[in-house]
C-alpha cells in the first residue's frame, strides 16, 4: 500500500478559513460548516480539503516530482463541498491542476476583499480569541458591567469541543491563558470565571465574566532604554559620542517594535511571553485572515497582563496601548527578516498614534533551533532517573 500525503488538521482548518468556509468551486459558494443539532459541542461539516495534485500515486493529477511536504501543504489544497470534491476526482481532463488553482485563487481573492473592506458577503470579518487555543470568527453581541457575550462563528484554531474543554479546565489553566480578545473591538479582558456556552437558533453564544481592563501607564512614563537602529537593531552613538538612549513618547515606536519582534518561547525566563507572528505567518501567509490574526496578537500584548519572573508589578507588554484600531501588512514577505506593518493605536496620555515599524521575523531554521534549545534547557532540570531536580 502506498503512503498517502494527507493534510494535517492545521492545514485543513487554514484552507477552510481562507475560503471563508464556502466551497471554492466556481459558481457554487455553498456554506460547508455550521452548528449541529446533536449537541452544543458538535458541528456539521460538508466541506473537504481536496488535493489539487493527488495524495498518492494513481490518484487524479498526481505529480511524482512533488515532495511529500508540498503534496500535504496548503498550496496543494482547495476547499470544496463534498459534491465538488467527488466531481474533481472523477474528471482530471476538465479539472486540471491549473484550473483548480485558478478557482482557488479567485475565491480566496473574493474572501480577501470581503475581510479587508468589511463587506463580509462570504465571511464574518471579526475574530475572537478565547485563551491561546481557540480563534474563531464572530461578533460581540452584548457588553455590560459584568461581562461580554459573543456569537461564535467558524474556527481558524480549535473547534467547539475545544471551547467546551476550555470551560471544563478553566480552574486549572495558568493565569496567562484566561483571557478573551476581540479584533473588532481592538481590546481584550482577563476572564474572571469560566465562560458559559449556550446554543441558540443563530449559533453558539459564549457568555464571559470579565475583570476590569488592566491599567495602562501614561506614555510619558513608559521609561527609557538604549536606542536601537530601526533597520539593524544595533546600538548607535548620539551627537555627543555616547550610546544613544530614548525615553517617553520617543521610546514608543521602539517599544512596540521590541514587543512585536519577540516570538513566543524566545524568553528563557518567561516561555509564554511573546507573539505568535511566526506561527501565523507560516500557516496563513497570503490569507485574508493574516492581518486580522496579527492584529489579534497585538491586542493580546496590549490587553493581557503578565507578571515578570523578578516579581515586579503585573503589567501588559505594550504597557501604554489602550486599544488596537488597525494593523496592515505592507509587504507579502519579510525583507532581511523584517516584516513591515502599519499600526494605528490608542495610547494612554497621547491619543491616537499611527506608525510604520519593521517587525523582526525569524526563519524556520532559527525557530527549530530555538525549540531544540528549549528541550536541552529543560533536560538540565531533570535528574537521570527522570524526576525533576
């Protein structure tokens, strides 16, 4: 039996999200995901991540020159309803690989326009995050003194069962995992108690009891640091020949760049600190959702507090950012490992601030080395018998 190069769950979710959870076959556009009547933790899916080039020899449009990684990668996947998934696997003369790629591109371009213009004919343009393992489309339906109520849509990360598990495990979660974020609002809150999931006629609703927003510092009290060159991140000398420093409002662009350039897991003292830009860029590059996912990460850095290992006062990484209004990618790929973005933020003590920064994005090889280094460091704290020292 030949080995099939099937898609991972992450690839299946990403290609469905890029298609707006609608069939990408020209003229179809059928919605493929929705709630199930079987229970609040169930959903119905009639869509499939279909291979453009077959997963194994003998299949339609099989290309022996492709690597297994490419064959099971997102560029080889098109999201179709079950009927059209069967159709393209019965006729590879009509449905050639170039034609399927053209269908996919045209459909995803339409989704991109819908998300970026807010005219969500195919998809709900807002994203919600419930902790680190759930990201879905949806909208806030009610905000009051006690909490937020949200209508959940389609899932980019996790699923409805994951929401149920998150509620069940809430009391055992690390404090840094107890939060809810809204890209629509550009803000987030710490969860004060386990959420409540309710199924209604229009889908699933999540009622969240939230803590008051975390206090931010005035930008003039942001502090100071060594000035870093905007392109090289190197120290440089000021007009007097001393190492240049920046503080207060002048420090703001550098602080934003520093926070958004640290990937999650890079800090040896605080493994959960940092952004997930690399992870999202790898999976959703070219997707209509990438800008919104990155915005959601900036919201997390602005709204969710952390306590540093030295026991200082709890604060948010961005400290003075009260709201994230907009994030726009200015290039489709990094140049010299710098990814340019335009940000529009609300700043305590300053008001609205707009700026362009170049976020450092590591390579896949650097991230793999980082993961290996974390494993080696973890081994230093384990005794030969396997017990923690």
